[in-house]
């Protein structure tokens, strides 16, 4: 197994945390176009039945965590990532995209996900 130095690990963690923070910041503005003079803030809300809490990230970050959970061990096993996706979708997430839902709800075995997609 290849060892990754602390600087690379720090940049990777920073990118993940920044992505999650940006997702949470944008959750309340999803599918909207704020005016140029509008102050952008962590407002929560959003267009769906589930209104995001201030600072809550969306399904995008939730699915990223399902991937990161697997690759954190140092390799990417697609079946394990698929199993995480299926577990996440079975947990009754507050939001899940239509296409994502149609794929994840159509199979029980993570190895069937590529064909379903």
C-alpha cells in the first residue's frame, strides 16, 4: 500500500470539508438565482418538502460520504460503495434525486447497480 504524506492528506480533508460547507451554504438557494446584491448566508430552507436546517448539507454530500467511507481505507471497492448507497437510500433520506432514487430503489444487490444505472 502506498503511503500518502500529511500534506496530501490535509489537502484532501480540506477539499472534503470545504465541499460539505459549500453544499450546506448553497442548500437554501438550490434552484434559485440570488440577486447580485443579496447577501449569501447559511439560511437553510430550500425548495423541497424537507427544509434544510442552517448548516445542513444535502444529498450530494450524503452520497459523497458513502464514497469517502470506503476510499478512506485506501482503495475504492465499487461493491462496497454501492452497498453504502443502498444503505443510505434505505435510511429514508430527507432528499434523494429522482434518477438516483429510480436506480437505488430498483435493486437490492450492490453488484446490480451498474446495470440498473
